[in-house]
């Protein structure tokens, strides 16, 4: 099964190389075309539930502005071919260092190398793990009523990991989650922005009281984290509630990316998003209703809000979100999750979350 | 007696009043005539002699061939010999021409010539006499049917008259021509403002001239002629009333053969007919029948006022003979190994009744230093101007031109920086110099305007070349950059498709071809300079040993 998949990717790579080669033999300028990865090139259809690519393409060819990335893309494809054939992997950081052998074609900084990698994914419509590339970043942490079934990499035997047994620690989501299986009787998944809030809920065994699974995203969720929540919620048919800071970043970046994916990775959104997620809080209305302590919006916050209203197809599609962002812009303030501590350390567990969960009208789509 | 003591003071003063000798006049005013210091005196002497020779040859329709020799006799004492193949001078005129100040043929006629007032060569003779006491030695012959006459001349400095020391008939192998030999105090150095520079710059704008020059180091340099064509002979014109000054007007009134003021105006000036002459008289409130000799200084001043009030058409302009674009470019190519040359000749214009033409030429790039100020060569009637650059109208015009628009950098009030030599030539029947030593051109607005127009015209051509060159450089940089990555494409394809070495090479070749085809042929716009002569270009530059 895995072998055939790899064969397909290999064929995709050599076909692309062949098309370049045959154009050169015909004395035509060779070119690589790939989808433009940006919010301006995605559409949002709530029926599908995620950002889908539109048709805009970018081209790399024999021009002064694109020749370097053209050469780098081919060289990276060549490296990908090698590691697939040898069944090896390369981290994103390693790829950046490998390019240092390419003299003038080397990447100056890792973001350049990451961009070429993402473009390769988009060009061949695969995800980077299929090309043998893996990220360094952690996938997020999990605690609560869940048993994850993994495999021992030496023996191949199944390992059952009980996420209730980590005490004050937590289970770490691995970089690749496709092979995991799950056992649970929880009622919902609560995805939390900050490690601080996750710790508070863990400390008081909130998952036991609410019968749920807690996931700490640590900012914008990684691909692995999104995929983990997606598979878990799909397979066990669990609702997903998202709990972030009450600010533009929490809404338009963290929540939006978890639910429908990002413009930058639009080519893989289909699998790396959680369309059934609902936004629990902190909403702008919560700031008023719970009389939360606030910080004034900074220039960047206001700009982020305006950009989202203007350019983000997801925000534009939902009237409720437009209203919420406009409301926040008018209030000119934001609140953090942990501002709830104003009413007592356990207020969030005893009052806020139970009240919010009971009242779906206070959620955002 | 009291009477005796009562001598009026004027009588006492009168004892001190006498003709000022030209020698003391010269002593006081030598800087005005170009004899400020020994180095400049040597240059001025050679310059006056060569200018005279060139004028004489051209007037006679002879292609000039001039021998210049400078010999160091003792420390700071030099012998200067200038010999031409000109028409020669008739015997009785020789003493006056060389040994009487302000004697010449050029003052009262207006035509484009190098010399103007007849002061130059006799001033050199006087300078030589004052610094060494030696007489000027002149040989001249007007044809093979005539004898060659030899004179040794002093100037009688009390009376401004020639004093003949020796007079002889000599054997001379030249059919016609003039030779002058002077011993004088001087100092010889190469570099800017040197004799060598002057001769080289003269050769640049006088391609019809052959100069054979032997310097004090006994190095002989020959500047051969590059053209068999004499410049168009300048037409002599009468002065235009608008340009007349009171002093000249008074002497003209004294010397005229006309019997009435009206006919004087009609005969002695250009563009004055019967009607205009009458109108001038009316405007000056003078009777047309007045005898010219009876006109007083006051009346002459009224006459000039009258001229100003009268509308008179501009003087004819066909009397000016420019170098011409083609020859100016040729001269520049001979001197400077550049990559781009351009020259232009402006149409004639008029200042204060005097017609004039401005020409400008540019040599850009090549071996010239891009970090230095522009190299500016100024000429008036084909004579290089080596001194007083800062006081000259040409310099002012160059400074006031926005060279940044033409691709050169320029800070405020400075000459532009760049690999450029700029030649500016003004030809006129009367070039207005700021002093008698003829080093800087006076700031007439009409002249400055014409110079600026000429510079702008050259500048635009320069800008289009510089722009084109920059685009080509930029394009070539881009191509080099793209070419840098071709081997990477080749190597990646070899690995991806397991190609053979030869296929990889083929890929690289094909990509190079595709690149050229796609971006078009790179043009080579640099001019090939076949006229450049390295030996010639070196002349006048400072020797290494001289610097120490």
C-alpha cells in the first residue's frame, strides 16, 4: 500500500522533470507552473467546509527573477526522489542545510527553502510527508478521556496510550498521525490556544468533570495537530469546540486555520482542517458579558481585523464573524483567556465553560 | 621776491608729466598681456608667434607647416624659434610688425582671425628685450623672385618705434615664409598649461595644420595634418553699428575718407544704407552733412546713443568659419581613446553687433577616468585657452548646465564628474576676451546662451548613449545571473532522469541558446576608434620624472 503510493509520487516527480527536459530539447524555455498559494487564490464553500484553490498559477522559468527558484525546485525534487527511493526522511531544517552544497543555488535562509518545499507540494498536489520531508515543530498536546493506539517502531506491536494517565503532563501529538487509532467515550474535544489555560484545566481535571478531551494548540495549530483533531473527531464523531484569546489573532488566524485551513497551504487544506469546529470563546460579546479586563487594540490588531474583513473568504462568508470583528474594532479592546481569573482562579471551570457549553447561541460558526 | 616763489603749482607738476614709455607701461601691465610669470611668458611668446603664422598662412591660402623650436640656453633662459611657410612680409613692413606695439592689419577689419589687436608678437619682442637685452631676429621672404631679408630689431621703448640693429639680405632655402627668433626668460614644464599642451590642443582643432615641435629636452614631436582642406576663408566684414565703442568710433572718424557723417555711416559699417544712416543722424540729433573729422567726442557719444535708438538689422553671419562637426569629432578621436564621440555646430548668432558661432564636442568613456572632473578644452577662433578657466563664460555655462540629466554626476557649482572630455569653440569676428592676454571669454548673455544650447544638444546625445549603455550593462548582468544557474538545472535533470554526462552538457548548451534567443542579441554600441594615436595622446602629459 505504502509502496504504491511512493511509486505514484516518484512518477509524479519524474514526469515533471521529463516535461522540463523535453521542452529544453525542443529549444523552448522550460517552465514549472504551480498554484499561487495565497488568500487571494482560495474560495470558501461551506458545503465542502474548507478553503479550496482557485486557478491562479505562478510560473518559474528562465528569467532573472525566477531562474534561481526554478533551479532550486529541480534540485529539491532530485533530493526528494533520492530519499523516497531510500525510504529516508529529511527535516525542513536539514533540507535548508543540504542546499548549502549547491553553491550559488543555496538557500540563504530557511524560509526560502520552506517556500520552495510548499510550492513543490502544491505543484504535485501531495503533502510534504509523501515527499519525505517532515517539520520540526511539535504537533500539540493532549489530555483527557482518550486512548491513542500507536505502534512500536522496533517490534511493530500496538501500544495503547491512555491520555488520562499523564498526571500534570500530557500526550504529545506526533508529526505523522495517519496510522493512529483511537478509543474514547468523551463527549467533545476542547481545543485551547494557550498552554497556560490548558494547564489550568488540567490541574483541576476539567476533562473528568466535563467528560472531554483537551488539546493544547500552542498558537496556530500545526498540520499534525489539525489532522489529529480532524481524524479523531471524524472517527469518533465528536464535536470540536475552540477556546482562544478574545483577539483578532485568535479568530482570524488560529480558529480560521483550524476550521478551514490557510491560504498558504491551500493545496492540502482538504485533509488538514476541521470543518465541524465551533468557536466557543472568548467572543467580543463575552468581553462585555463577563466584564473582562482588557487591553487596547494595537495598530497591528486593527489592521489584522480590517484585512480579514476585506480579504478572508471565510470571515466574509459568515455574517456572525463579520459582526464580531466589527464589534471588536468598535470596542477597540481585546481580552486574553486568562483574564477570566479576575473572578477567581476556577471561575473558568465552574462558571464560564459550563455556561458557554450550555448556550450554543453564544458561539460563533 | 615773492614773485619767484609764486610759480604756479601746475608748472611744477608739468615737470613730472611726460609720455609714459611703453616699457614702463609693459612692466606695469605685463599680466594683462600674458607675461605674468616665466612659465606663462614662454607659452605666450610661442602662442603669439604660432597664431600669427597660422593667420598669415590661412589668409594666403597656404596649408600651414610650422616649425617650433625651444632651446634652453641657460637656467631660465630660452631661445624660441618659430618658422612658417606663410606668404612672408614685405621688407619695409618687417620692422613695424615686429617692433612697434599696436601695429597690425587686423584691428580695423573685422574677420575671424586668431590675432586681433596687433599687440601680441611685438609684446613678445619687448618682453625678450627686457629680460635678456637681445634683439629679435627676423627672416622673411615673399617669393623666390625676391630676396630673403634678415633683421635684428629692438623696440625704442621711449617712442614705440622699431630700432634696426642689423639689416641684411641672406640666403634662405625657403621660397616664402617668416622666421622669428627670440631669446627670453622663461621656464619649461610639461603638464597642463604647457607649451606641449597648447600645441596639442591647437592640433586638435586645426586638422589642416602640420606642427613640428622640438622641446627643450630635444624631443621632436610632429603633429601631421589630418586634412588637406583649408578652413573656409573668413569673409571680412565691416563693423556693425551695435558693436561700436567710443574709442574705435573716434579713430574711424579720423581716418575715414567719407566727406559727410551720413556717407561715413554708409561706407564704414555693415547693414547701414541711406535711410538707416539718415535715421541714425536724426536720432543722434546730428546733421547728416557734418564732416566726420569735425565730430567731437561729445558728438560721437551722441552718435552712439543715436545708433542705440535706431533699429538696424543684424550683421551678416556668413563671415564665420566654424571647424565643423565632422572635423571636430575627428580631432577628438585623434586625442582621446573614448567609446562615444559627438560634436555639434550651432547656427550663427549675434552679440553686440558681432556675429559668432559656438561649437561643442564630447568624447565619453574609454580610457578616461570616471572619478575625475570633466576635462574641459576651451577654444576661441581655433586658439586653445589654457589659463583663467574659472573666469571664462565657457566654464560658467558648463557649470550652469544640468549634467545630471545627461548621466554625469555633478555637485553644486562644480564641473561634472565622469569620463568626459568636452571641447567648446567660439568663432567670431571679434571674440570678447576679459583681458588683452586673451585667456577667458567675457560673460555676454547671448554667448552664454548659445554655449548652453550647444552643451545641451551634445548632452542629450550623450544621455541617450549613456542610457543605452546602462540598459545593455543591466541586461548583460541579468544574463550572467541567469547563466549562473544553468549548470544546476543540468545537474538536477541528470539526477532526476539519470541522464548521461553528454546529455547534461547538451542541456546546458541548449539552455544557453534558448536564453540568447529569448532575450535577443546584445548590441555593441561602443565606437571603434581607428583615428586614435597613442603617441599623440601622450603629448603634453606630465612625465614621471617631472613630478618628482
